[in-house]
C-alpha cells in the first residue's frame, strides 16, 4: 500500500479543505510496479485513472473496480 499525504488549505469562505492531487505520482508508481505484481487496487471517485487502468491491463495486471453507488454519495 502506498499512501500520500494530502494538502490542507483554507478556501475563500474560511473552510478547511483537503486535496490529494497526486494523480501523476500514483500513475507513475503503478506503471513502475506493473512488471512485478499481478494485481493493483485503485480507490478513486472519478474516471481520471481509466487510461492508467487500461495501460496496466495491457501489461497483464488485474485492476479490480470499486464504485460507490449514487445513494452513498449523498
């Protein structure tokens, strides 16, 4: 498991926000690991990693999909 620290900042309304913004680092790490693993699990709330998933799958890496239902996003 690789965990990356999130960036914390105060928005214009004075609220604390947390932003990961590590997509490129995650993609590079995953592609470097691909020759050495048979499965990589990604947890993401959007489709930004679809090209990464396709690239990993083309190298024979299984990438299970986990999705939140519309009900759980409320």
